C-alpha cells in the first residue's frame, strides 16, 4: 500500500541558527510522501534566505508576526495530508523516525504516535534523555491516560497526529495564550481513542536562560491556561481523579510566575503591571487552597499554601525573598 501523505508544519521566527538542521533532518527521512510547510513569522534575520534555498522542496508562507500558535493555524489551513506533525524550528528528528511512527500508527490503528523526546541543553551541549520505556513496546494507551500523563508532561507531545482529530473536534491552537500548544495537545490527547509510541527520537533544543530572555507581559498569559484546562477536565468528568495533582501543579505555577513578576516588576509599564497582576489573581482565584491544605503531601509546600491562604501579602513578601 502506498504511504499516505504526512504534512509537517514548522513555524519559524528568527531561526537562522537552527532551521537548516531541522530541514536537513527531514530530508534524511526515508518516508518520502511528505508535505513540508514553513511559516515565516516575519523574521528579521537571515531565516527567509535559508528557506529560499529549499524552494521546490518546501512551501514557504510569510505572515506578519503573530506568534507560533497563529503560525501553526496558518499552516494547518494549507495542509493536504492525512496526518500531521508539528515541529519547532530548532527541533530535529532521528533518521527513520517518521517511517517508523507511520508503520506503528497503521499496525496499531492509532490516531497518534508520539516520538521519544530527548532534550538537548544548548548551554552545556548535554543530551537529557526523557525515556518512554514504560510505553514500549507498542503499549497502546487511551486519550484519558495520555491526558493524565500530560499533567507533569511525563509523556512526550510531538508525533504524528491524524488530521481528523482536529477537524472532528474543532480543535485549533489558542493564539491568545503563550503556551497555547500545551492546551491544544491535551485536547487532542483526550479526543483520541488510541495513542502509542515509537522509540525513534525527536531532539528538543532547550536554550540557556530561555525564560529570562523572553520576560514580557505575554509570558503571564500562560496563567490563564490553568483555568481553561481545569474547565476541560471538568467537562470530560475526569477532574475529580486528578484534583490533588492538578491543584498542586497550579499552585506551583502561580508561585513561579509570581516570583518572576516580583523580581522583574520594574521592567513593566503600569498598564502591563495591571494586566499581569490580574492574570496572577485570576490564576490564584481558581486554585482551591483550602482543599490543598488538607491534601498536599509535601510539607514545605503545604506550609506555603497555608501562608498564602491566610495572608497573601505575607506570602508575596516571602516569595520575593527567595
């Protein structure tokens, strides 16, 4: 049987240092029926010149700068494949990864096949393995199980997705959130009945000081996704099963973003401060602190929750110090 077309979407903004490695890793794949769509998000470096070297092999779409989620949605409108892979402009794939994933997809009749993920730490040149041994070989899991495993991202997110999942469930990337892809992937997980894995690797580049280099007001829109995810969990009637873990994760995220804000407060305008503080408050308002006081197992975190519950001003002062 002829291999079905797989579309690959790559958003890129100022990716001249990395995009060629990504494209070459796709060129080296032995799966030939590929459609490669690169969305240039108004890059100001040499990205476009590099992409033009691949004209005829890739489709280039230029758009005004709107972020990765908007670029993915733009690319999705152009796909003609039956399956889709979303890559970042600095990811790269092991040789044979796509062919292996496709074979597993057909063999298991899955809707998603996820690549093993290896973090590449840019600063130290260290490869950090995030092994998926518990899912191999050919361990098929439900969408619900994948959703649960995504709470702390024990499960990888990049792989081959059946396009039907997007179309039948009206799923798009959230353009109003910096981490809109995390919300979208979890919606796709839950929509799928069968998800499995390949041991072939996706290499995910982690840049040094990635957070500190991108501190702006949009960073804090990630706080809004916690309530949106909670709504999804409640809608799917799985929230009770994961409440302990999710409330604890949400509180940890609130504290982390609060610390970033307090340490960098002087960088923001008054308008930005107001917006960020509203986002922080919105996140906190949707965390059940009273519940966490009863069920949080980590002692230090439990103490932090108690302080936050009874005296939020004191908690902010403590967070600023550490």
